[in-house]
């Protein structure tokens, strides 16, 4: 018997809303995307655009980027939009900015805090984000497919005390065939000066 998608989304929302608690700076919500989503992500990685960036409401984003997906990758699009809706519900944002990117380098190698309010990350392919709360003595890492929510410096009432640093997982030390990630990032629509960006960018 298959699971109810609506029930799963409500469960995701209930779990992820805990990021709003005072003193909590990161939340990893483990999940295993459906097989059709994992398959679509693999196909997209081989055939899709290197970068998709879009901002607006979820219907506006769908209209702007749907042409970058095929019948073989539409399941990935639907999951991306579901996570954009999830972010909007947790963050209280009607409009969002999303970025779906193929990464093959050691980007963002140093531990840092983003200049954003709340950020959602999901690695559809490859290792997830790494984080530390003790200067790197202990490093956590998200599983592939997991939803990670992190507070940045622009989150309301953000404080230095207890904050968490994060970085992209180093790829250069992995076997060559594994040095690739397909990463989704979702922020508020105006994060990092995004209000000046084009509503949709698709780069081959």
C-alpha cells in the first residue's frame, strides 16, 4: 500500500516547523525521496540544466521553469516545488527563491554562517551539507535526500551564542565518479539581494 502524499507533506511540515524554536539553529529532517524522484534526479543530472534559479510564488516559479524538465524528470520538478511550498509554510513566506544546481567542485569549503534569514537545503544526488557547533571538533553531515533548515545571521533575534556553522561537503577527496552533487537551495525571495535578479535563470 502506498503512502499518502498529503499526509507525508503534513508530517514534513510538522517536523520542520521546529526550526523556529529559540536556540535552535539547524534542523535535519531525514527522508527518502520516492524512487521516481531519485530516478528523475539521476536523469536530470545527466541531461538537465547546470543551474536553475527562480523567484516568486510557487505557481510563478512552476510556470517559469517547467520547460527545463522533461517527462523523465518531471517528478524531480514536483518534489522541488513541494519543498519550496514547505519552506514557504515554515518561513511564513509566500514568495521564495530557489536554486537547483549541479556542483562538481569544493564550493564553500570553509565553515560559515549565511547572510540570510532561513535557508532550506536538499542534496538530491551526492552528500548533504556539513555542519559543526564546536569549531570542527565534531562534524555532522546530512544524508542524501534529507531536508535541512538553517538559520542565518538575518534570522529574527539571531545570536552568536550556540550558533551553527556549515559548509559544502568536500568532493575532491571522493572517487571521481562521486564528485558531483545536485543541490536545491530555497530562501526568501529577497535573500542576498535576489530582488534584483531576473525572475528565472536557466544555464546549460
